[in-house]
């Protein structure tokens, strides 16, 4: 079977683009925490990337993309990369080597659990984090990716669509973040008057800009080809991010009197999240609409005082990734068009309202499963080793308490 060199070159490039998103997330999150937790937050993302890379090679790729067992999880066919080499896996793409498909999907698997750390930033024990990531990748990410993206996965068979990870990546992480915030509890003194401002706003902006850049590979590469759908996905990605940045900026300006630099950066990321499930299914004007609404929704959830008073989702993971992905998945069921992607369905606005209800069903199923599974896996992790650092270590900061290093040294 002949390999398409153009498609292979593009997916190689997209794989590198998606890889840069994990350290970009580290800078984005690292800038948002307090100075005493900056280094620990960034290194958590790199450690997660390393651990998940090995899991993906050992067994997680097979659980995600091998033929399904009853449509629920992949079998053991690709354990330890058995049979994964130059020849393609035709069910996913006849254009690129199977090993490249493995590498591309690895970057998705690696960044997804890293998204969750924003919910329990500044208080999780490093050992507990690593154990939880192994469990979560195995028992949440792998089965959900098989349900949605596996050709015999049960949600895929029903007709639920997700171009680049609205359900598989952002909803699983966003809902798991709520479970994590509930299980670990609030940071010490978070309800009191305490300075929890971002320690480095330029890091936040840099992280958001690099995420935006990498997202072209995230969404454009998900076409698994160098074709018109990849081009449409990249254009949609940029337009939705820009629209959401403007939307968040205007809403915050109106509500709070000033548009914050951090808010504009977070708004852009919210738009990237919202367009992810729809990127290769909708036209450019729909992408702008998805971004505009996505930015406003994410701001509103982030600013919801009822939620903030009861849940210490430290870096608003649910507001950005959970709420943004819910809107994006539903919007896919509204705006999808076979004119843009002949391989996909029409959405409700093109005469197929059934697709909207399928998307809503996917949100409910994946959201409920991810929350319950993450909650139970966190409880299990806590039985193995304490999830949370001691109060003294939390006050000291995780940089010193967990890694023995500070981000900045002052004489």
C-alpha cells in the first residue's frame, strides 16, 4: 500500500505542532499560579508527557485504536507497538504509516490529562499525580477515545462526531477537573482575603499564543491528510480563537470596566476548545459564531459566583475546557455541513436535527462517565498515597516542598 508523501509530511509537521502544546500549557498554567508553585506546575506537564508517552507505546494506543471489544475498548492487538510500523492502518488512514498515526495520537493522549492539573494546582502531591495520570489515561481516556474515534466504538457507530477532541480531550478533562476539585478540596485560605493573582502574566500570554500556534496541528492534522478539509480546519481554528478572544474581551470590559490581558488570553483558548469538535465539519462563518458564543459562555461560567464559592477549580479548567467543549460539541450538531465535509453528516441547520440530539447524548454519556470514573480513581489514588500535600507544604509552595527548587532566587 503506497504512502502519500504529502500527507505524511503534513502529519509529521502537525505531530510536532501538537507536541509543543504540552509545554505551552505548562507556561499558560504556570503563569496563572502563585510564584511558589510556578516550577512545579510547569514540570507536571512535562512529567505527564513523559509518562503517557510510555503508556501509549506499551498498551494505551491499543486500548484506544485497536478493534473494539463490544464497542467499549480496544483489544490487545497493538500492545507494545506490535504490528505498528510503515504500513498504514487502513481503518484510520491509508495515506500515512501506522507509526506516524501512533505518534500523532500520542500527543493528544499526553496533553489531555495535563489539562486536569489546573483544577488541583498548588496542592497535589507529585507521587499521587503520577499514579492518577496512569489510572486516568488507562480507564478514562483510552475507552472514551475508542468509543468516539474507533471505527467499531459504540458512540461512533451511533453517529456521534468529534473532529479533533471536543468529547475525547476537552470534555473528559473538563469534567474530570470538577471531580478533582471536589475530592481535593479548596486551597488553604482561598475563602479569605489572599493574593492569588497570576505570578507572571507574560507567561500566560506566551502559553496562550503557543497553544494557538500548536492548535493548527491539533485540528488541521486531524484531517489525517493534506487536503481541503485540513485547510478548512486550520482557517476555522484561527477564526474561532480570534472571535472568542474578542468576545471575552468585550464581555469582561462591559462587566468589569477593563479588559484584562489574562482574560483575552483565556478567551482565545476557550475559542480553540469550542471549535475543536467542529473544525473539519463547519464553514468559516459558523466557526466565527462558535467562537463568539464560546468566549462569552466560558467567561460567564468562570465568573459564576455560585460555582466559585463552592468549588476551587484553581485555574478554571471546567469553565474553559468543560463548558467550551459542551458548546462546541452541540454546535457541531447544529452547523455541520456535508458541503464542507462530505464524509460527515449535516447538522440541524441543514435539515438533520437528529445529529444535534446525537451530539447532546454524547455530551451526557462522556461527561457522566468521566466525572464518575475520575472521582473513583482519585479516591483510589488517595488509598495508595495521600493526594494532597500537608498544610505546611502547601504554605511553603510545591516548588520547594515537592522538587526542592525555586523559580527565582533573590540574593
